[in-house]
């Protein structure tokens, strides 16, 4: 029954107090519960364990992509970054799209006995149907991944009609507009903002029409934010993720030397989009810091494979957000409470708040000890970070998993 003491940061405020954890679960929170086993000074903030609800661990029964990452290395990278639970995307060589393929991936996952908790998405593709279990779904619109994409929005609607009432996350890029722009000279021009805008209108219409609990993944276009605000105002059940790369980098920073590393889908946007997305994450238009951790090797990046690894750097990046006028309460919302709410239907542990009944997993950030990102410190198997050489203002001081100090 460890007793942990320090400045607790939750969605309703920051206060110095103690947390008692029994059998892995928070049983009491208060100013004076006893003599603390772990006490953190006022340079630190203790958050409910942070969650990254959009990652690609690349691991499945086929093992075809485990040269990039495995469940084990993704879990190590997550812990290194202060992340205690993740949700893994379904674009695997053997994509989990029905009960059998989903159970196969889950058995493979559970055999690893990982320190952190994984939630697995199932894919929606042409002709798929919902599983018998309640799990979250991912719909890819554009040609990102093998068989899991639709050639037209009509074809996607045909599939979505079967998923009424389910939780569906959308990768918003209109496949027809991608096709129309494929001769453009740069990656960013081949996937212009209109692709995401058009797909946003479609996704919001589908969420409303089929009563989905919708989520827009890695949102990147400032012009689309009024559509999200308006939908939320009308009571549409929609939330949105924002990645570290879309609020830290923009097209003005792309050079010939970093072009490969800076390629992802959707691509980097303009400086105006970058600042609009930062504000949207701060003001509540968007709901989650979710990384889209996409571990590809540097050799693949040079050949034009899209995506960046971000799990190792999650916590240090959060300290940068705190330096950008994000309050600790807002960080608690986008990194802990909202990801906890997202996975709640699928997990027995309750993640995301510093309250009795929630799991005793904690992320402790030190706001005064800077971190410089160095390749040799990374745990991700792909072995690189777009933040190498960047110094963030703070660091991950400790991670507790069910009351036990893990780092
Ligand atoms: Zn993704």
C-alpha cells in the first residue's frame, strides 16, 4: 500500500496531497494520509497515468513488421515517455477485422505479458462487419494500408451503415481528392488540406447519420476546426486527436535534408495551421494528445514511408505544451482523463483520474529538469526520433504502474 505525495494535477485543479494505492487501485486521496513512501517536490506534477490512444506497434502473428517495432519495444518506449496505456491501430499484415483475426492479435498480445495496457482497434474495410464484442474501430478512407481502404466515400458509407452506434475513429483524407492530386510535386501538395476538409464533412455526416461515437484522428487543418466546434455544439458525439508533430513542426521547417523524416499522413501543414491546432488543443476544440507513433526505420523514411515515432518523447513533449500556456488541468484532460474515457468501455482498469477507484498508475513530470532527445536513449526499435537534438523544458521523473514504481 504505497503512499505517494506531491503536487497532484487533475482536470479540476492542482493541489499538494497524498495518494494511497492498495492492490493497484487508488483507495484514498487527501492532504495527510500518513508518512509518504515517495515524495515529489514542487518542481514536479503528478498526473493520472497518461494514455496514447493512437499508436502503431506493428506487431501481429505474422511478425512481418517486427523489424520496426514489437509490442515489447513499444511498451518500453511508452514507459520511457511516461505513457501507461496505449491503443493500437489495426493496419497489420493480418489486419484484425473480424472476431477470429481480432482474437488472434489479442492472444499474441496477451502472451507478451506487457507492463502497460493495450487496447486494440479493429479495422473497417470493404465488406467488414462489427465484431460480437464491444471494441473500438478504425476506418481508413485513403490508401494508407493494404486492403483496409476504400476507393470511394460511397463504398465507405456502405460499410459504415453496419456499424450503427459503435465507436469509430476516422483517418480523414478523401480518397478521390488524393487521387486527383497525386501528380503534384511534393508530399504536402499531394495530400492538400482540402482532402482532410472534404473527409471531415463526410465523417461528421456519417457520425450523425449512423449515431456513431466518432473520433477524428490526427487532426491537422485549421479550416476544419469550425466544423468540429459546430458539430460538438449540435450535440454530435465527436472528439478529435492532435499529434505532437502537427503542433511542433510545419511546412516552413521542411528542408531537403529532413524531407523524408518529416513525411507523414496527413502531412505537415502551414505555420498558420500549426498554431491553429495548438490553440484548438488548448481551448477544448480537440480532445487528446495522441501521437500516431509510427515506427519506420530510417532507411524506409529515406524511401518515402510516412510516419514518425513519438512514444519515447511523449512526457518531455508534454512539458513543452506546459511552456506554451497549457494549464496542468488542460494537460490532465488531453493526456490522462480523455484517453481514460476513450478506453473505459474496453478495460477493467479505470484510467485517467486521481480519484479512489481509478488504477494506481501515475505519470510524474519534472518541469524544471530539461530533456535533450538523444538517439541512444530511445527504446523504440526503429531507433530514431524527429526530436533528436531538441531540448524540452522538463522530463519524466517517474512512472508508477498499479502503485509500483516502474521508472
Ligand atoms: Zn495512425
